[in-house]
């Protein structure tokens, strides 16, 4: 039972990490287009405004 719970937790963590990476990639594309405010990008990607600002600085 413990092993099954651990595997489920690992699977959930992997899914969450994949979603986070997809949101970051989407935010980067939106920043590249320059058509959206940082606030809108944060709202649509479920990233924090600070994270979006950091992505903008990195690009």
C-alpha cells in the first residue's frame, strides 16, 4: 500500500512539473509576441507576476 501511495505521489509531482514547464513555455511565447501585459500573462498562465517579470528579464 505504501509503495502505491508513493508511486501516485511521484506521478502527481511529474504531472505538476510538466504543467509548470508548459506554462513557462507559454509565457515565453506570449512575451516574445509582445501583445500582452505582464499581468495578463501571469493570469493566463497561472504564474506569479514575479515569475513572469523574471522570464522577461531573462529573454
